[in-house]
């Protein structure tokens, strides 16, 4: 049994989910689930996102992180398809974290989710290679479409 610790929170249950013989929760026959790492400093936001995203048959939450440094560590171990990440977090913000992911050579895509719905933040996110920007006030369908597009782009680049 492997475990991974983010701060004081163990991700053993998420890693066991990945390593289990039955595969990922959220996987359906013939469909590979999009592996998501949720990154937000507010646990209630992560919990709400997880509850909504787990309703989708093609999405599997493989882990959570509460800040940028924890996200970098978790991404290197869990290798998610997509990180759904907040912009404003203690330590490294979401844009800085995305830049570092790119420097590490990660194939994971980042969908930025933020209350800061302004052109400056969007431009900063685009400059860091963030796949999509979704404002927290937008409907969940916008986030779901961004996640699916990011995963599709990740698979397309991985296949070439």
C-alpha cells in the first residue's frame, strides 16, 4: 500500500483507488475516465467540486491539494490528466503552479477556476500555458466542457 501526504492530509484512499484492480471510480465500460486533481485552498470548495464532478461518468477525482506546492507534489505522483486549480492560494498561486508544472515536463493540463474574472488574470493564465479559465460564477457545464476539452487536447498531444 502506497501513501502520499499533502500537508496533514493523506491521499492513500485516492492512490488505492488508482491502483485497485477494478480501475478508477467513474470509469465506464469502454470509456477511460478523465483523471482530475482538485486544487483549492478552501476545503469546502474542493468538496463541492468533487461532489459535482463525481456525478459525471467520465470523470474520476484522483486527489486533492490545498496549495501550489502540494499540487506539484501530488501531480508528480498521481499524474492526473487535468488539474482544476484556483488562482488565489497561499504560497504559489495557480499561475505560478502551472508554470512550475510546465517546467517539470508534466503532461497534465490546467483548468483555472477563479473568482477573479478579469482580463489581467485571464491574460496571466494564458501566458502560463493554462488550458482554460472558468469563472466561479459560471454554470458547471462551462467547467465540464473546459475539463473535457483540456483532456482531449492532452490525449491528442500524447498520441503525436
